């Protein structure tokens, strides 16, 4: 008898809706291919347009469903001209991170076949590293907290706590250990600004304490400005980077740029019990409704979801499903898939169809 996995689906706004549809098609195709997988999707409406029409961005019913679910799939949320009274954008995806304690933002940077590298060095064709962004504290801790701002001055407070930092660093070392089982080597780099700010000096101190408990993994430090430079000069030497919320927000977009664009960049926000999986891109109002959105980041986020669920529930079939999706994506690009995002002819539907076709022939691959 199949044990059904419950997934809450939050398509959101703009191209979030457009990339979610093919993502669910591919997940259903995987469930047919691996016949022990049973998935139940429960769709809820949330986001900027929902706020505009109903006055609430993340309904309590959607949040309650997310708490009950095994995992959450999120398209993209936000819309430029829909904002809260204080001028900030609608971002329920951040509310979910805070409400569910999703402290580990996982942003893989992995090259795809035949997607032109931004960097000229041939080694840039085979990037494979991960940025782990703390997703509940840092500079984002000031969000929704009333500050004593005036017309002459505005301030936000950066927060680093031991409790969350310890869990974040342990997560980073564990991920590096998983990668080491495949590649044979692993390292974790703490990215901070400890030379200037006491909060980051504390961040580094806690990192060093956790590194001492994980001596099988190489540990090092780097300042965020130097890391930005290194990501452009020698990104093929990177493995696992762990950093504060705002720094991770910026560096993960740089990582996506190295891959060819945000449409290729999946992500996950993971906590002790819950996780949200979504593409790194936004709602792209300029192309929304035209069938031009690249769904690859959404599809690869679904692969991350299945692999995480496999680990959470100790189910190898779910892990296999995730690997099959990544294998199908790689095969589709190897066979000539070229989304509009990189100057090709393939829109949302054509890209999804290429992955679905590749999935028919996809075979198990070594975990990565």
C-alpha cells in the first residue's frame, strides 16, 4: 500500500502560476514511473494579488495547511504595484520562513549541459557548489518590526542568535558530508564581515565551535566582499558556503547569474520539521502571461523536495524520484533544449515537454 505524501501548493503570482503547472505535471509523471510514490496536492491562494483582492497575503487556512503538509511547493509571490501601506512588497514566502522556522536556505549552483557558462574559463562549465543562507534572522529580522524611523533617519537591526546559528552550521556540515560521500571531498566556508561588525564576529565564533565538532569536514572563513570576487574568478573551487540572510540573498543571485539566469536556480528553505521549495526567481511581470517563463528552476526545486522527503521519511523511492527529475533535466538540455532565457526558441510549454519526454527514458543516477 502506498503512503501518500501531502504537498501544499502555493502558485502565487505572475509566472509563479505558469511554472507551477508543468512542475506538477512532472511530479505526477514521476509518481507513475516510480509506482510506490503517491502524491496529494492541495492548492491554496496567497500572494500579492490575493492581498489586493482580499486584504490578506497569507490566509490562515493556507498557513494551517502548510503546517500539516509533508512539504510546500511555492511558485513566486509579489507584484510591483501591490504593496503594504509602509511601501514594502508583499512577500508571504518570507512569512512562511518565519512562521515555520525555516532557517536553512539552500541555493544550489549546478551547471546544466549545453547552457553557456557566463565565465570564459572551461572549468566554469561544470560548477557544483551550494550557498546556505540563514533565512530567519540577520538583517531580515527587522522585517515587520516597527522602527523609530523619521524623515531624517531610518534604521534596521541585524540579529544573530546562537540557537539558530548552531543549527544552521550543523546543517551546513551535514550537507557537506553528504556531498563528500559522492565527490570524495568537502568543505564549508563561513562567509561574514567579522572584521567590521561584532554580530558577524559572533557568527564566526559559533561557526568555529561547530567546526570543532565536525573535524572530518574542512572549515574556513571568508569575508563577503572577497567571496563575491572569488565567485567570479574561481567558482569551481567552491563547495558549501554558509552565510547570513542578506548576504545569502545577494550571493545566491550571483550564483544564479553564473548558471545563466534565475530561471535555472532552484532553492529550498528548510527547518527542523517543515520545508518550502521554490525557484529563486520572482514573478517577472514583464513576461507574465506570455508563455515565456523558464520552468527549470521550479522543476529542479521539486526534485530537491522529493530528495528531502526521502531523507525525512527514510524512503529511497522518493530520493529516486528526485534524482530522476534532475537526470531528465540534464538529458533534455543535452538533447538540445534551449529556453528563451538564454536566447533559445523554447518557452514554458516546450521546455516542460522536453523534460517530460526525457523523463520517459530517465534512469536512476548516483545521488549528487
